[in-house]
C-alpha cells in the first residue's frame, strides 16, 4: 500500500566500545535496519549530517561528558532535532539518566538488556518517528495542493471580476455585453474544471496512461485570445497571436497548456500595462520541440532580480501597485509544470526593450484525443 509506514529505518549507533558496536549493529541488521557506527561525538555529528538517521542509540557512559554534549548539540540543529535518541545506560546510574532526559533523550534501555527488549523499544520509537514523518509529509503535500488550487483559481476568477465590473459601468456598450457574459460563463466553468480535476487527481493519475497528454498550440492561442482580448484592451494592451499552420501539438494536457498561457498573460497584465502590444507566438524550437513565446514592450525584468525570477513568493516590482495583487507563485508553478512535461520555461530581454518569456515543450503527433 502506498501510504503504509515503513517498519525499518537507518539507525546511528554511538558507542566507544567496539565489541558493543559490532553486536548492536548485527542485531539491528538482522531485523532489516541499516546501522551506522560512530565512536566519537565528532563522528556521530558528521555521520548524522551526511545521512540523517531515523533513530540514534547512544551508549553511555562515554569519555567525559561527550554523550550529554552530543545530545545538546543534536537538539541545537533544526535538521537533527527531530531524531529520537535512546540512551543505553546502567539502570542504577539515576543521575546520568536524568541528565540524559533533560538533554532530550526519549527513552532509556538499562544495561545489560536482552536483544528482545532493545528491539521492542527501537521499533516503538522508530514507528513513532516514521509515522510523524509521514504525517508531516501529508501536511506539506496538502498545503502545496491548497496553494496550487488557490493560484489556479485566481486567473479565471479575475476574469469573472473584470467582466462583472465592465458590465456594471454606466457606459458599457450593449454590443459588448454578450462577450462579457461569455467570459463570465467560460471562466466559471474553467474554475469548476480545475476543482473537479483536483478532486479526481488520484483517479486520473492511476487511470490515464503516461505520455497520452497532448494539446494544439494554435487552438490554445485562439482560446487565450478570446478569453483575454477585452481584459488586455482595458489595460492598454493589444493582443497579437501567431499560430502555426498547420497546427502543431505538444506533449501536455490542453487545460494545463491554457493554464501556462494564462500565467504569462496575467504577468503582462500586471507589469506591462500601456506596453503597446502583447504577442503570443508559436514557433519551432529545438529539434523535437515547439515554443510558445510571450513578449511585450513593458519595463522588463530588472537585471538584479533575474536570478530570483522563478523563486516562490518573489515579485519583480515590489513597490508597484500591481504587485499587491500578485502571489509571486505564477512563474514558479509555470516553470515546474513545464519541467514536469519534459520542457522548460525561461526569460530573455527583448531587443528594443520589454520582456520575453519562452515556453518550450516536446512535440507530439496529433491524435484523435488531443485537446
């Protein structure tokens, strides 16, 4: 089962006794665990940093206060702090045991102890650690999904809001009202489609064969023009599209390609207002690839910001009023989607001023199911 918690893990054994190290490591490995051995505090920290263990067995006493110092150092490092540490010590050494618990140990195994007791305690704490790791991973994935859904819904909802505002204007031209209503209808259906796809994502992932996704570049450009022409016009931008003839197909889902195009247009709407003309051009790229180019005559990306352009939550023009409406996620998500599809997304300065974004995706033969 994909969500089953693993029963084995990587365990670091810290002991100054070679014979003890060998016997404990052999016991762990017989139960399917990977054992790492460290004889000193320095070796233990270096080993834990290189290959973060799931659990540490600390054999006390060690020379001086090395064992307790190791516990303190582990809990000072965020990456190592979650690792449970089980102390092996004489049951009669109450003072040392108390100091070990104060320093962060989660359990103690009295020496001498039976192999059965040691493995029982190891398995309990290992199971707890791996379960916690899994829960944290699920929480991260859930937060990433929420962030992704929220961002994807922003573009169609922005289009709905724009069309509503245009319809509410006292001087709204009657002949344009049907187009605004169509934008509202299409955008709402698009948003519902995103929600439906996310809710069914697991079923789609298991049912849809890999490599079947495809989309028409020309159809996508025409769809983007129909959706955003009025919005761009209201922002002082003319839209020009240049579609391939005959149409070309790329290896990505049609809705996903439209989403990528929307992100590039949304970027121009925020930062290239009154920038003259936004061009969306489909053209051959590297052998076996097609490019979708979005270019404008806006301010472009400041040279000092370019290394952070595709970094989450970073915005090129923080002081611009448009930046307050940007999450700083659009280009980050778009690049990751392109990479997942076997392509890439990058930025270039446009000759004569302005911004140029280039999306390159693998070419694929058009089929009957191509969106």
